[in-house]
């Protein structure tokens, strides 16, 4: 199992687990009126980590979308994000070292089917943007244009051309930065994972992960635009890839996956325990001289980093 994606496979839920409750029984037993819309519920135990965790987004592997989660009291709703047809993240308010439990409700009544108000990625992750709006969220991002600036949202992507955007208020010291992106043939995907850069800083310190088809910069970790490590595994133009940059006290681990996350295609790790101050996030399109190729970001999110991930399992 991937170290950075801790999940559980719930399979075909409800069969033979003796954890079903009819809608009428739920209505009698629970104060939360939302729960009356679901036919069954499932108890999930979450083991503790090496430290007590707060507001932790836990990945669960599920096979349905009509779900609703509550805290250990079986009442208090939890925010969650459906990543795809078989995966979601649930924000757990507190995970003690000794562990905790949550509940998942499912099989929503078709007559009352609706999108729950707690299905909200911005409430699950410390930082998240899927660029699905009509304009860049200026509350999250500051635009620093180049000579041929192009920064726009189109078809669910952020298109950048000769342009850098920086997180306006969000900073990161340790964490897992994940993003999905693609590039034109004459452009490179550049993410500043920790930078002091802003419009007011003259000499920024930047830690950068870089992906392109350029020889010598195919899968790179750079400090202040100086490549420290690279492996010669180029990307294909107009092809979506999923990236993960893990930042901790030892340095940076940079990974590239196929867009369905089933195949790891590249991995490098740069050990550098210095310069661990908090830094802004930045997204950038880098192009070869005299060209202005575009980069397209589908989404970006940040998750907490912990050395020992919590593990979840179904209580039968």
C-alpha cells in the first residue's frame, strides 16, 4: 500500500456485517435529521499515529458516492471530499494516539437525494483549488505576470503562460503538496513548494519541483533555479500527470504518477534539512526562450505530513 495514501477498501457494503439499520430505526435513534436519508451505516476504526492529530484528512477507499460521515458520537457531521468513484478524504477533527472511530452512512433515499453541504474540499484540506470557477480566486492567489502574461481559467483548468501565481496568505513548512497538470511541448510545469517570494521580496529563497520534456530537466528538484537532482524521464505533451511533493525535516521527495495514480513513473529525493522556514506556494509555466508554451493545472491541494499515517479498518 502506498505510504502516502492510507485507505481502506470497504467493498460491497452492508452484506453480512450485521451493521444495517433501517431508515425508521435511524430516525428514532439519532438527533441528526440528515441521517434519516440513509438506509445503512458502517463503523470505521482509525488507529492512532505517533502523535495526536487534529483536523486530519484521512483517505478512504470506497465504492459509492451517496455517503455521509459522522464523528465518533455518531451525530456530528464531518466534511469530506469525493476524489473519484472509489476514493474520498474525510476530515477527522481529532485522532488520539490510542485511535478513534467514525461512522459512514450510505444508500441514500432516492426521494430525498441531494448533495450534502459537508461535501466541501476547501473544508477538508489546509489548501485546495480545483480551478472550476470563471476567474482565479484572488483571495487565494497573487498574480505575478511576465512580459506575455496569460492567466485564465478554462474548462476546469488554470492556464498559465509566462506567468507565476503565488498563494496570497497560505504558507507551508511541512506537508504533502499534490497537483495534477499537463504542459504543451515547449513548456515546463514548475511548482514553488516553499518560497519567500512575493512582490516585496528582492532576493527570494525558492524550493522548486519541475517537470518537462526538456533534456536535463525532465523530473527535477531545484533550489533558486539551480537543479540539484534530475532523472531523465520526460513527460508527453498535453498529457495529464499527478504529482506529489512531500516536504519534511529531511528535504523533499518528488514523485510523478499517471493521471489515474496507478503507475509511479518517476521519483527523486533531495536531502536538505536547512532553510525550513515556512514558504508560499507558487504555480508557474516555464518556456524555452522565444516561446510561450502554456501549462494547465487541473487542481492542487495540501495535506499534513506525519511520519506514521493513521490506519483505518471496518468494525465487523
